[in-house]
C-alpha cells in the first residue's frame, strides 16, 4: 500500500500500519438493527444536502455503538459492509476537476459505480447547484466503464446537454467498503467509507486508516443523534471530494491549491508526523 506525497514531483511513502481488519468492526456494526435495500428507498435522497466528516477507523469503532438506538444498518445478503467500485470520468483536460477546484458553484461529476453485493452497475451523475444541493441521476449499465458512458449519450444529453458530444475518459478509480445507516425516526442517511483505495493507471494510493463520513438529508432539518455526537467529539463538517483529492494526489501536474485544506486534514489523520503546515502550499 502506498500514499503519495503532496509535494511535486510525487514521491511514495511506505504505508502506515493498518488499523486492523474488518473483523474488528463486526461487533460495532452488528449492534444496529438491520434494514433492507427496499426499505431504504424511503431515504433514497436523490436530491439532498450533503456534509462530510473525516475520522479514523480506530475512532469509528467507539463512535458507532453510541448510534445504535438511533439508526438501522443496511444489510444486503447478510453483509453490512458493501463493496463499491467507482470510475470517475472527465474531459481530457480535467474540466470537471477544474470546475470544482476553481470554485464553480454549479458543477457536476460523471462516474460509473459497481455495487459488488448486488452485482449492479450504474452510470451516475452528481449535479451540484449554486445553493449547495446535490441531485443524483443514474441509469443501469453493463459492460466496461468506458463503453458504458459512450453508450449512454442520450442519458447524458438529457441531464448535461453540454456533454452530449464531449468525449469523456476514465481518470480515477475509487474502491471502498461502505456502511450505510438510515435514521430510525427520520430520513437522514449516513455513509461511512472505509479502506479507501484511489488508483490511476500509473499510481495507487491506499488509505486503510481513513473513514469518510457523509451525512445526507433532504434539507437542514432538526439536529440528529449524529449531529450531537459529532459536536461532542469535535468532528467538524468539511469539504472533501474523493475525486478531487484523488486527482490532486495522483496527477502531479494538476493545480491543487484549492484542495489544500482537504489534503492537510487527510495527512493529519493518516500521517500526522508528515502533515504539511498551512504555509506549505501545494501547486
């Protein structure tokens, strides 16, 4: 497992010790009542407000039991950690990455996502509006990621007309295991992405100790059990794009100054001894 340094040209670090196998989380995950995939449709939240939090795998094990009474865990085929494999597509000149980097309020991402437990693959669009809401559109696909995108030009044209005739190419693969929790008394959904691996054809970045938490809601809503726990543990919401951070780490020629806060947060969690200071500005 290898982690890429922020400095250019990129160097490779030896991995930090793993925080432990998935089996160490079984007790913490097993304390939730189960919910089926069909039942989660009440909280599908294809149009939502998102907020992300970063923590460590070790800390997650003590965090989850506090949430047992308030959430149910998605269970598919007897498994509560579902495997996700995503391929993010972009224009040849990284137009979508740069739109995010440059702070464009209205932006989008295009990805194929394979859900390993169900065997399904979807072409998914994430559409961000100037008010900070995210809408997700998707269509089931088959075959390799590249051909899946090219075969769905009508779908792209319906939601992103500017991309109808724009060639797209795979830029980044993101692999993880995901725990999904759904509120017992609300439609709030929490996802916990573990054992992240970011890859390009040339480089791979493994983040075995990192957990990316995402809270999804239809709107602002009342404070939830997770909100209260995050306050107590001083977990602060922050921007964190797996695509943006992955490209910033693995494509050394891209400008990445806008992702500096995310990169510093990442290092402080998984490599605190090598975390850059605020004065060490990436390109």
